[in-house]
């Protein structure tokens, strides 16, 4: 999941440690906690923002 998170941050121009990066990490964990384990699905949903 870290790889997907890093790719989405890079693609969206989000700086590590920024509030936007924090929000993205929280959303990624919410998806994972809700049972979304497929990296492609997580990536699509995070990119959709």
C-alpha cells in the first residue's frame, strides 16, 4: 500500500509530510480497514480524490 500511496502523492504533486499527504494516508487506511485490499482499487480511489 505504501507504493500506491507514494505513486498517488507524486501524481497529485503532494509533498510528504504536508496536510494533504496526511489526509491521503488517512483515506488509504480507511479503504484498507473497510476491506479494500487490492492495490489497483485503492490507487484508483485515491487518485479520484
